[in-house]
C-alpha cells in the first residue's frame, strides 16, 4: 500500500527549526534528538566506535567556537558555576557526531561566555605567577602608560597634538620592548592555549540544558 503525501504537512528547514528552538529556550531537544538518532544502530564494532569518536574529537579543531558569539552574550548575568556551568556527572556525555559537537560548542560558548572569560583571566594570572619576569613586565607597561597619562594632563599635551603623538609613539615602542624582553607574549600564548582547550572540551562534552528555567511556575505551584 502506498500512501500519498499530505499537502497539509509542515516541512521546516533544519536551520529554521534550530533557530526556533534557540529562541524558545528548548535547544536541548535537538541535542537529545541527535544523541538518540546516532544511538539507533545496535552492537557497534568497537574499532569503528573508537574511530568515529576520534573523528569527532578531530572535528573540534575545525570548529569556530566564536562564530555565533556577540557582545550581548557578555552583558547578561554570569551563570551559576556549580549548577549551570559545571553541573553534575550526568551533565556530560561524549558527542555522538561532529554535528552534535558543533551544536554544543556554539551554544555553550554563548551561554557560558562570561564563565569562560573569567577562566581565561584565572589561567593568565596563574601563568604570570609562574613567570615573575612577565608579571614585572606587564606591571611596568601599565605603570608606563599611567605615567604618560599623568604627564599628559600635567603638561597639557592635548593642546599640542603633534607633540602628544610623538610621546605616544615613544610609549608604544617602549611598551613593545618591555613586553618582548619580559616574555609576556609567551605567558599570553600559554593562557590562550589552555583556555581554548578548556573551552572546546567543556563546550563539546557539556549537554545542553533548558535556557529558560520554569522558576516562576514552581513559585506559583507553591
């Protein structure tokens, strides 16, 4: 028996459906659907399973985690570190496919942008603690520009734009020399590398959760 297509059936493109789920705060439905669809084949070959997981991990290097990140993502409140950001043991799972990893990374980076920014500051501070010369160089650069700002107001350099530009160029050259000799760029590179790896692993393994918690409904139920 052959069934004819229903003309009243609604066909929604995948990007539009994903955008609607994101706007309504239920993008975790798509994440769960991706996990369920990939788990349909039973008794997978162990070697094939390991190979597919390896390909999923390698696909993380091709993702741009900041593709959908905007300035508004840093303007909201910081999600809770315990319940929202870290969660529990059941809050993590291996991404079943590169598409699911991409979905999780792009959405989790938007949700936890402020948490990741604080982690970068923490990693950078720890790196500077391990590299005292870089810390001294960074403090020296900050002190140099603070001294330039003080002298600019004291001597009224705003009235002499050419002279002010000359002093700015000298300060920039001095800053570059201090940063290079104090090896601040290495400390920054280490902090960025560790932060990027942490962001990719956490965002890819962290399951999507409802963006809108029904706290108001629970409050009314009480």
